[in-house]
């Protein structure tokens, strides 16, 4: 995902509420990050971006959320 990526709902709206979820490994490091969006206009929900984290350390990711 890049800063200039845009999201749009099938209803045409481009205003969303966002949520971020992380999955942690046994050692407490972040292994996966998922970002979901919910359209403010009609409530449509979907995953906007997700991905595996394959580097360390990952502490900075938790402070960013």
C-alpha cells in the first residue's frame, strides 16, 4: 500500500472508518497486519490491505497502530 493509493466504495463514496488488526507470533513480534475499511455512507466493509511481516524487530508497528 502506498500513500497515494485510493479506496472507493461501490456506492461511490470515498469516506471510510478504518481499523487495523495485527497477528502476533509466539515471541510477541508482529507477523501479519490487516487494514479494514467501513464506508461511512452505506456501511459496506472490506479488507483494504493486508500482508505478512517477514522482518524484525517489529515493535514500531505496534506503536504506529
